[in-house]
């Protein structure tokens, strides 16, 4: 799966502490477990266990969380709260600052402006969400000396993809001319993060997106033709009945690429082609 691997750090701690108990966290936890790590998930709802055989602890239990921080690699999957603050840094920044752990923060490609961008491109966020994410990135950089920031595209996978609502009867697809979403399959996201941890990448910023342009409409149209389903109906984003958050997504058109994944990691994607990945996921969804 991976080639041209960097030299691993010897005696790296085998404990991973994941903040967040959502979709991405569950896949990262599974991948870490398979890689031989002891995994603990910090959650506001620790009784909601998405991954079996993994310990869950309460986000509010500062004494216990701080104890695990001292001896673990940190991964935060937690997005900004409604006020635009990072809940993890708000509560645990002081303790994170006291230790030299490897810290991983999953950010967003929204920190970039429009156009073609790489890891060394200037950040010129043109949306509210992008500006908030960029400010939080700065705080993580200030807090953790040993930080890796993963600027993730839209995360999709089994149970989270646009063909789910299509199969439920909603055939409308919101579109914008020359607008290409940046995506990453959740399995690729998990593997990239674990690879970076294991090889202790000296790069602080990594763009985590697949490397092929395809519109959502073209991908869905491809799937429906392959499976003989109803044709999708394109609806311009300016006329579509969508949330303000969804509409903001269409305001910025960017193509995000990664020099680190392609050159330093020489990463071989599990799902390099979104159209084919969506076809595969749709077939699995239809079998359920």
C-alpha cells in the first residue's frame, strides 16, 4: 500500500488518544487498533461505543484525560463548536503544551481560497468556516510543538455518501459550473494519518484529498448509468433548497493537491477514483 517509507522512530509510544467519537474517529480507531496501538477515545458521550474492544472515557473527566495525554499520541477529530472555538484546546491546551507528544489535528481544506493549492500555498480562506479553521490551526501550532495538521477534503465512505439520499428517492443534485469538491475516503484518511504517525513525518501540514477532479453530479450520473437507475436532476446551487452551510460550500471553488502524499509518502490510494468508489459504495448500500 505504501512505498518509499521513511525511517521509523524507535520505541514510539503505542498509545493513541482520540478526541471525538464520530464517523472519522471510529475508522481511525479501528486502523490504529489493527496497527497494534492501544486506543482510547475521549467523548462527551462515552456510553456510545462505535468501536468494540476500545476504552471510552468522558471528555469532562479532566484528571483521567490528562493522565492519558501524558503517555499518548494525540489525534483530534473534533470540529469547532458553535462559537467558533476548539473544545479540546479550550479544556486541555495547557496539558497538551506541557508534553512533547505527537499531536494530530484534522482540519479542513476550507482554509484555502480558490484555485489550485498545495501544502505550501498561502491560506486565504474566503468563507466563515474556513477562517475559523485557520485560526484554530494557528492555536494548535502554538500549543503543540510536535504537531501534524491534516487538511481534509470532504470525508465519505460506507454510510456517508450522496447516493444514500438518491436511493431514498431524492434525485436532485446541487450543482455549480466548474465546481469540483475535494474528497477523501474515510479509510484513506485513517491510513494516511497512521502512516504519518508511524513514520513521524517532519511536515506539519498535509493535504488529505484524492487527486482526481470530478463533480458530484458527474459521479452520481456515472453510478446511475452503470446500475440502470433513475437519471439525476441537476439543480443550480443558487436555486437549490439547501442549508446556509451547504450553500457556503459552493462559494469557493478550489482544487487541493498534496505534494507530500504524492512525493514524500508516494501514497497509493485505496479509493483513487471517486466515481468508482461511489459505485462500489452504492452497490453495498443496495445490498443492505
